[in-house]
C-alpha cells in the first residue's frame, strides 16, 4: 500500500471482531513504529500491551471512565445518541481483545515534557499507520485523561504520561470518512 493511501484510509474504528491479534505481528509493528524521530533522540516512549486478564482489568477501569465523559461530550454539543455511543464504546472497547497503551517519560522541564509527548505521539501514529497497512484497526483514545489518577494506579504509570490507548483488532465496521476542515494552512512569504 502506498504511504499516502495508508494515511488517507486509516480510520478510527470502534467495533472489532472477536479474533485475537497474533503477538508476533504486534511485536513487529510496535518495533517498526520506534523508527519515529524523537527530541534529542531521547526515544522517551514506552508501550504496554494489555490482553486477557490485564485487558479485563483495564475494561473495568474503562467502563468507569464512561461516567467522566458526560461533561466533555455535552460541551461538544453531542446529542444523547452520540453520547451514549461514545460511552458504550468506553464500556466495551468495541469488543477488541487487545489494547495498546503508549506512554512518554514525563519531565518537570516543560520543553522536555513537550518534546517527549510529541515524540511518543510520532511513534504511536507510526503504529496506527503500520497496523492499518497490516489490515488491523485501531482508535487513538485520550479520553482516559479525564480519569487519570485511576489509570495511573491501574497501570503503575509513575514518571510517565499518556500518549494514547488504542484497541487493536480486525475491523467489524466501515465508518463514514469524517471530512477534513478547510483553512488549516497559512502561507507567509514576508
Ligand atoms: C489525540 C487523539 C485523541 C482521541 N481520543 C479519542 C477518544 O478518547 N475516544 C474516541 O472515541 N476517539 C478518540 N479519538 C479519535 C478521533 O475522534 C478521530 O481521530 C477523529 O474523529 C477523526 O476520525 P478518523 O481517525 O477516522 O480520521 C482521538 C484521536 C486523537 C488523534
């Protein structure tokens, strides 16, 4: 698949088949994603892969987080149907059998903190694209930050911040393509 096709056709998928992703494939994709650039070459990322009992514990936490979503969703003027869809997704992660968590090393220095976060995001986005190319589906999620303390307790995140969580599996839906907004580029010549 051409790179531009991978970029354009990757979608956030919120419904997965029951089929479990092979560990060897996940290892390969994650390892490949680490070719991302990083600030001062610190390579400040860390992945945690959740399956089986670990995923179950995470799902319990995730279901609890659904309640924290009401206010932010209301602020986005989502109607009741949309709110209940998003909350339902937090409850079951679309039926995926694997969740991949991407973290970055936190720093008290705001420049290092920013550099580490965006370096982690570069690696994580690589992973989402590689997964799509391999026929897998993902959905980058950061809504968990509304329930950060519990996440930190559950995963033992001392010294790390969250880049994102994504369920990984085979897609069981083909969602509509959310159009991209215009006027996001400004050219300056003087
Ligand atoms: C940083 C980031 C955080 C996101 N957090 C969530 C989330 O918490 N829950 C969710 O359902 N989708 C989440 N998304 C997915 C976006 O809703 C999705 O990328 C957007 O609607 C565009 O759709 P597309 O990914 O299919 O192009 C997140 C995406 C990004 C990049």
